[in-house]
């Protein structure tokens, strides 16, 4: 709900992007389908065009200042959420301090109802902030692509991608902190030996606390946990993914892998200097081809716009979907604990089986029962039965193979997210439909997508459909998945290339592959269906082609 409203309003009502409307949502069998709404009538586009330039270009020109202001207010919102007091039990009697010398006037029965409303409102506000400049970051890329293609006919998507690579952004910071921790441990054999062991994170911490060097390493470790370990183990969209801060075995596992790479003389950090050098060289090459001063100005203006605001795509990602959502899930679980303590639910995470309209019903019943006195009958069994039923439905949905798309593709797709983030264009949908037919009726040997990150690679495919399988990715694998998650950054020093079903030129997979200098083809639509783990495939990040060379036995 929150992102549907916010994303759409910035496109339609705030920045007034002329041909674009919002993104509609539909739920079918526990799966969320999204669709870009068709462009508005010409007169509406004209009215939006009158406002567009005056609202959009000042954001491009003042991005650095606006980003600093955004970060201050967003951190303040996260702090407010983190400090929200949520009762986890209801007292037998109100304390005298709240009654004498004068009654407080409202009590815990009100606090829990107000607390949940405040929590939900903060989440909605966070997502209002989320899209403050995100639509424009994708729009700036789209505008630069249009200019580049006009000035340099035949320029590849991967060449355009190289021009904007080399970003020092927050989403890479957690992985960079792990690299520093691994380097620090590597210089201290006793610490490295413990971290390369097979114990749990807690067992390793206990062992490290017994060593002087270990205590020193743990001090560094504890200093970076907040905020940089507030990163989801997946996308940040689901409560069950967990995060590094709640599951330290994940970052400890990455550190162990880094130490093994260092033992082998390998580099564990991305080569930012090399990427920046290649970026500057390719920009200079294409800039030299421009003939007129007018074209040079157009190129410089659009290039400067994308270079300034491009960072927002990965900067906001850490602070919203990871840091902020980690706090949110922890707070929701506090309400879950309250409901467990009141015997309304069996498990804390059962609260996630209810939507935001239903949870106030449970909390109101708890407040009412507490206020009425003792031995008050409650509908606990009804809520517990609802949880059991919905868990069965979700399990069935996991086994169902839903249609990849519904309805008729629109004649024109102009919404920036649809094109740049998800990689959905009318032409691409037609390619997908041909591919789906091929997968259903015959063997597929070649798949096409966006040439999102330059270079080519050949190797064994690792098809990743479940989050837990990320630990099975081996050095030299080619990652094939629906879409990549930011928390997977540590494996990008292992893999040769990445292929995704979903994603355009500014998807996370495209950005992270450019930043790590590995080939990527995104938005193929059918890669995870057509390719099997163990197949030998070739990925061409310059042409957007993925070739299946040999099928696994």
C-alpha cells in the first residue's frame, strides 16, 4: 500500500512526468502483480508538461544538498520508530504513579492501540520519503539514454552503463565493512583461525573474547554493527528473511569466506579505481565524437544530472529497505510478543499472518478484555485457527507456478520504474512471450535481455530460487535468479556473471555488476525457467545475449 501510493504520486502529482501514470497492484493467489497505467489524455499531459521542468531540474542541480537534508530527516524518523515504547504485557493493576496525585487520564489499553497506529503511520511516512527523489533518478537515466542514443546511433546499453559506473554509495558499505573486518583478522593469525572455524557466530565471539587481539577485533566489529549490520539477509521486503544484526551467522559466514579468499591471494574488494578509470575513458571517447556546441551542452547537462542523482538509487536502498525495515520488523514483533503473552497467538511471528487492518482488531480485543476484568472470554482460538489456515495457504502458494503476467501488454510503457528498474518495455514483453512459448514447447538455446554490464563470461550456471541457497554459490559460478538482493554483495567477488528474469538498466543487479566489473544480462523474463543449475552458459553483457552451451547431465 505505502509504496503504491508514494511511487505513483511523485510521478503523477508531484513532479508531473507528462506521459507517465502510476503503478497499480493486484493480488492473485498470494502473488503481487503490478502494472504501469496507460498514459493520460493529451490535455493532462500538456498540463503536466507546463509544471515538469520547473519541478524536476532544480532537484538535479541541487541534489547533494537535498540528499543531506533527506538523510537527516530519514534517520530522525528511524530513531523515532526505534524509540517507540510498546508494552509487551498488561499489568494486573495500574501503578500508583499513574493514579496519584491525579489520574494520568489514559493507560496501557490506549497505549497499545495508539502505538500500533503510530508505527504504521511512520512506515507510510518512511515510504513517502523513499520516493522523494527515486523516480527522478530513474528518469535522469532514461533521459541520458535517450540523448546518448540520439548522439551516438548504435551505442550499446552496456557502454551507457559504463559511463555512470563508479558510485560510492551506502548499499555497498556493509560489504565494505566486512572486507575491512576480514583484512583486520587476516593480519592476526589467532583471530583469523577462530573466524575460519566451523562454530556458530556466538561460539566464535566467546572464543575471541578470551584473546587480547580478539577483544580488539570485536571492538571494531561492534562499532560497525549499527547501522551497517541493519541489512536484510534478502530483499528487506519480508519478515522471514531476517537481517545481519539478528542473525550474526550470516556476516560471520561472509568473513570466513573472505579470509579463505585472502589465504588464496585473491582480492576481496571491488576495484573502484579501475571502474572509475574505464568510466572516464569511455565518456571522453564519446564526448570527442560530438560535433556541435549545442549537442555538447545537451550531453553535459544530461550526463551531469545522472552522475549526481544516480547515487540515490543505491543510497536510499540501504536506509529504507534495510535499516528502516529492520527496525520495523523488530517493533512489529514486540506487538507479536504482547499478543503471545495475552494468549491471543502461539508464536511471535504469527502476527505477520494478519494485515494492518486486522491487527488493531486483535489489540482492541486485548485492551477490552483487560479492561473488563478477569476470566473474560476472548476469541483466541479464532485467531490461532486463522494463523494455521493462512500458513497452509502460503505453503500451497509456494508450490504453485503462477502465470508470469496477466492481461494485455499496454501499447506504450512510459513510467520510469517500469522501464528502468524492472526492465519492462513493450518490445521486451513481446520477447518474453516468445521465450515463454519456447520454454513450454521446445528446448531453448539462447535468451535475450538488457546488456546491463559489459563483458563476457562462460561457466556453470547456479540457478537461485530460494534465499537459503545463496550459501551454495561457488567461485566461478554464473548466478541466475529472478532478481538480486543487495545483501548478496559479498558473493559478487566470487561469481563470473549474473543473469536475471527481472530488471532494467538501473536494477540492483545491473548497478552492482557494473560496480564489480562483471558481465550482466537483466530482464530476460525466463532465465530461471530455461536454465538449470549445472548448465554451461555464456553471458554477453555487451549484446544482452545468454547462450546455453551444454546442458547439465
